[in-house]
C-alpha cells in the first residue's frame, strides 16, 4: 500500500502531465493536494497554503504543484518550509 506522500506525488504527476498536454488546464495556478486529493486550485499561493494548513496541519501529508511556470522547464528548489 502506497504512503500518503507517494499518493500525493502520483496525483501531482498526473496534474503536471495534464498541464503538459493541455496548456489551458491550469494556467498560472497552484494546485493544493492533501491526503491524495486536490483540495484547492488558485492563483494565490498564500490561499493554497492557508487552505492546506486548515485541511491538514501535517505538512508532510500535503503537496503544492506550481503551474505558474513552464511545466517543461526543470527548476530546482533549494529550501523547504
């Protein structure tokens, strides 16, 4: 049985794949995932973060997909919250 982190990652990968196939799917949006489900889609990162905190206080069980940039370009994150 996959962990919540793996389930969130699989869902995030599906969202990114959809965005790659259809540029109009989530243009300029952040997707908030908690416990294997999409909980919020917004163009405001703070709103996504606030909603994820309200739904699931354990940040290890949440995931944010950033579709505000080119999904075909690799970008590295140097710091986690």
